[in-house]
């Protein structure tokens, strides 16, 4: 994905993967045994047939933890999934930062990731830094966790990938039945305190690889190779940290703010139209069943409990509620005190954020219920 100084190439048994490191880039993408052209050679009518359709991807989260701090919360997982969905639907709140020369190239993948029922698996592993090797992380017998049917589900592993690797994704032309998915270190999930990768976009980048995208510069530091995407300019090398705009190489203005470069999370903003078309084509060739999922049924793939989180907590005046996937259902919201007395009630539809004024509530403990799920908060 992204990183900071050193380039490290790693040979992985059974598969070819792209990995991001805080001192490294992704794996070498050359000399691929399986032809990428073969993967994408058929169905020229794909763009007209599927480009405007919403693709629902049933997703399974495997949390493999060795130390307790690696066993991240459901709240953090849904926060990350919210960011993933925003970036794949061009609704991230910083997309307006795309330079004017590239704005017309902004693409919307029309892809929504939803967690299946019982699709958050938590497992304590006996292997420290198990995420370093996919020969371990994808296999229960080696301390990892067997992937759910990789033809039907997108498997995301949240586990320790060591000191240097931030994450990696298995390319579609290099996957096997057992080794297929995305692996990300838990410290990069959701909004976090990392200096460079603090918005949850390691997973966005690696999901791009999983769905068939190369880096924008194709990993060769020259102007002779390219990522094969028509609307991403040829560029000589990766960019890091937070570059000033514009940056130039190979006689072009470079699109370093693309999700498939190595810049900081707060400096990458979008996929292009042709990148999103290629990801959609990957779905049609590798995961065709996903094309028939309906947006109205997205709730079937989410948790049995409605995920939400509240802040601040404790609260003095305005309580804010964040509800991933709220647009797919009508949700009843209520607040009651410790005696069971209801102090607030309303239902909402097509909202992701709600603000409730609790300034006049007396100090104490209250229970916020969203759908069939409750959380405690404190008024001070």
C-alpha cells in the first residue's frame, strides 16, 4: 500500500500479493504466471451491462489476535467498513480535494461491502505476527483461520503483520481456493493515531489490489511500464507522505492523490473511472454471484445487531450517533433512563449521523437503543 522509504520484495508461497509497509512498498508485480489479459479478455459489453449497477459484496471479518489490544472492537470494524464504502462510492468527505485537472476522471465503483450474519470471527492465535505469512494466516491448522468460501465471500483478516508490513491484498489472477483475501494490521483499521495512515485507507488500497488494480506507477521506477489504466497518467515512481501539488514525471502531471499510490491517508482521495470499471470487471469474471445481490437486501449481509457508535461519551449537551448502513432500513431510536422511562423516541431513515440534545437531562446513566441494539452513555 503505502510507506516510507525502503523497498522490500517478498516471495509468497502459493500466491502473489501486494503489501504495504511503513518502510516498504508492495510486492513485485512482474512475471505473473497467470495472464491478466486472459482474466479480462472476454465480455466487451461489460461496461454497458454492469457499470451502473450497485454491487453488494458479502464480507467476512477475521480478527486474529495474539495480544488483547489486537482484538479490536466491533465499533472499530464498522467504522472501517464505513470508510471503505465511502471511498468505493466516491462519497468520502475529502474527495473535493482532487485537483481540478483530475476531477472529471473521478470514478464511482458502485460497490458496497456488507458483513454477513455471524461474519465477525474472533480467534486467539498462538502465532505472534501471524499476518506476515499467508501460508499461516489463511489456515486454521497453522494458527490462522480458514477463509469462508472465497468464491462467495470477501475475506478480510485483521491481524498483526509485523513491524514493517501494514497490509496486503491477493491479486485475482494469483489467488487460490484457500489463499484469497486482504490482510491488514489492526493498528491501521478505522480512524487511528498513526502518523501517516490514520483514516482507514490501507484497506481501501489493498482492496483495490484484491479487485485487480496495480499501483499507478506499476512498481518499476521508469517511464516504460504503466498500470494499464487509460485515465491514470504514466508516472516514474511512487510518492510518499504528503506531496505538494503538482508533481511531474514522464512528461505528465502525476496523480499521486490516487488511492493506488503510497501517499498518506489524508493525501489520497479517489479511484478513476477506468480503475472502477476494472474492479467491476474483476467482479464479473471472478465473483459473478455478487452481481445478482440487491441493494435492498444489503441488511441481510450485515450484523444481526445494528452497528452504531456514540460520541462524546460522557456527554454534556449534544450526543452524536453514527449508524453505518442506515440507508438500508428504517430505524427506531430511543433513550431511556435506569428506571426504564423513555425520554426520547423517533424513527429515522436514510441517515448516517444523528444529533440529539441531552442538555436538559439530569446527570446520570442512560441507555440509547438503535433498532434492537443498546448502548449505555453518561450525562454529566
